[in-house]
C-alpha cells in the first residue's frame, strides 16, 4: 500500500490538473495529470520533477486565492470560505512536494540516484526555455500548437522528458560518445524532413514561410546581404557562449552530415594541417561575407544571390563526400565551414574548456586517434590542451585509457563541470529539436 503522503502528492497533481481544466487549458491539464505516472519508474529524477511541480503549483494556488479574494471583495461578496479552501489546497500541494523531497521518498524513488540532479536540471531547464519561447514568440514555435492549438504543453512535456533521459545517458562518457552522433543525426533528419515537407505544401512545418537556404555560411553572410535579420547570428552567438564551440559537434544541422561522412573513412583519421584548419575556413568566411556585401552594394538580384549561396552549399557537400570520407576527419567542419571558425573563436569567450592532466597523460596518442576534428596533434598534447578546432565533442574523454582528459569550468571539479556541460548539451539539443525550423 503506498504511503499516505504519496497519495497526497498524486492528489496534488490531479487538483492542479483540474484547476488547469477549469481555466480551459486541457493540454496543461493532461500534462499535469500524466506527470505523476513518471513516479512508476521509481527514478530519483521523477521524484524531484514532481516535487518541483507541486511546489510551483502551491504558488499557483496562492496566486489564485488572492486573485479570487480580490474579485469577491470588489463585488462585495463573501471571500473567507473560498480563501480557506484554496489555502488548504495550497498547503496540500506544498506538503506533497516537500514530502517528495524528504528521506522517505528518497528511499522509495532511489533508481539512478547518481543521475538525479542532472536529469532533473535538464527536464526543468528544457521546460522553462520552451515555455518562455512558446509565450513570447510572435508565431507558434511548437508544432503541436500549429496542428492542434493549445497542445504545446504536451509536446513541451515530451521534449523535457527526452532531455532528462538524454542527459542521464550523456553522464556516462561511453554513452555520450555513442549517443551524440545518433541524436545529432536525428536532429538533422528532423530539421530537413520538416523543410522538405514544408516545401511540398505543408507550410505549417516552416517557421514563418520566408525561406532561407540552410547553409551555415549564411548565418554570417545572410544579414550582410539583407541588411538585417539577426535572429540566426544571435541564436548562434548565444549557443556558442552557453556551450562554447560545441554548437559544431552537437547542434549544427549540416555538421551531422560531415560526421557521418568522416565515419566512413579510415581510423585513425588523417591529420589536417593548421594552415587548412585556420586558413581554409578564414578564406571561406571572407568569400561568403565579402560576396554578400558586393551583391548588396551592386543591387544584384535575389536569384543570383540564391544561386551563389546554393553553389557554396553544394561545394561543402562535395568536401564531405570527397575529403571527409577519404581522410576519416571532419574536413568540412574544420577546413571549409566559416561558422566552424567563428564558433571556435567565440568559444574562447565561453568558460568551457577541455584540459589534460599531464601527471596522467602518457602521450599514447589514443585520444588523437579518436578526434575527428584534428584538435589533438602532438603539439596540442604537449601543451596539455586541444587545439583551436576542438568542439568539445567529448570523444577523447571516453577514449583516453588514463582518465587524463576532462571538461573544465572555473570553480567546479571535473566531474561536476562535465555534468553541467552534458546537461546544457542535452537541453539545447531538445530545445532545438522542438523549435529549429527554416
């Protein structure tokens, strides 16, 4: 028989669901009613998420009590009984949440205790970011809201649960190395499937209906040509500041293609020279941005700009098919894509770093054989840190047999820094999966 306080906690969720239904928000009602089902997994993170919902729900009840009391006072109606009832419901919700945070509940919901904080943080951060995006965006950003208005809460719940699951798997370096390319490819597939279906006539799958070529170089060159439209540069910059250069190894819709191509080549990958890693991408950046400026100043027709941008994108695909597959390295990302260079440079402003413990490193070179970004040359290993082309993908962390490589964030021990990094990576992946569309 379940403890009485567990029944109270579940009842608290059902009352919150009923309150949402009374307000006419059936998707939020469904989400709140489904959330306690996660407790059946007995995962520690499910306990914490449900506790957070009940504590926030107590505040919701308190706000409702004050608002309804003000209305009744304004109309000269009795308000004491209503206030007492809602206060009791508020206390019920709060007591259920606090019980879930206590020792008894911790003993009952003890599965995956080591991943609890990471999974809970991923769930709550994803939910909060998507809720803000959903509330503030001028157009419905979640597909569920477009096809069934108001149902975005259910999509939000699923994406938050997915982020929590992914963060828990990312905690294990082996899991991170195995899953990262798969979920990255999933994001790219969803992104381009939505684009293809949108172009075929399902325009609800497009963000605004104003198409932009999905070529990474246009993140920088597009605003120069248009003289405005800074959404993508701002999004890219914020992601780079939050996650460093990991945009290129976790979030880029084109980079996933280069990853697939490079894995068809030899292992260990062939090393790229620093001249190509810096000079190749700098040249492409100058060509893309300079060309955009010339097209704008000369008043060139849009069709010409689109044609030239398409050619640049096709050249990039050719680099993947010919060079990345042959070398087993991500040549497109490390020697051609200008946003890769921008991401690496902006990553220097981010606090995230990959560092090497020299007291543990034996110079065996296993990490270099795992790195497809050419960031662990003998010179880089001697300097005890990856080179400029590092994207914090984490493959080297898993590959190192001496536990010499780790993520670094000032003020945190390596294990905590890594947990924070993979949490952010999982959150941004889930958010982008939900809202990133052309």
